[in-house]
């Protein structure tokens, strides 16, 4: 089972090429996104996957949460894990709906329609494009 934490172990941040520390330096495009927000978003692999997925959309149309879950499950696939695809998607769905999507919505990186199960790019999302590089699938 893969454990997704919000923090790297102490001392490892500096050793990782392109670490969060160096990435957060580059997102002062117009000064509208505080460094602490950039760090909070990029410190978690699922949030980075959500941002990459939304940046990779051809248009700004909303994407169903279940489609977002499927894309993230594909990225997180671990050949050694004994967890079924259904169980993995269910855990990802819960973490997205309860934690990651509301947090990213609070930062205006996306719009999350809980009733219809849709996620759309937000006003601040494009600022992360330069940080995460080419996101086209």
C-alpha cells in the first residue's frame, strides 16, 4: 500500500532534484500566489496529479470526479501492490473528495461541484503550469 503524506522526511527535501523548495521559488509570477500556498499544493503527490490533470485538459470544461480518480489511479499503479483496482480507486475517491479537492478549491485552483461530481480549472491554476512543466498527455 502506498502512503501519501504531505511532507517529505526531514533532510530529504534538499536532496531531491527539483525539490519543492526550489519549485516554490519559481512561482512568483505576479505575486498573487503566496509561497506557502504553492508549497502546500506541491507537497502532496495527489494534489500535484490533480493540478497536472487539469492543466492537461484541452479546454476548460469540467471533468467528472470519477474520471479524475481513474487518471490518478493509473499514475499511482503499483505492480507489487495486492490492492484491487476497485479498492485503490475507492480510496483515491475518498481522499480527493474529503481532502484534496476542497483544499484546492479554497486556493481557487479549481472549482468543485459536489452535487454533480464535476471538477473544473480555477482562476489561479494557470500559475502552476510553469512550475509543473509540460502536462499534455
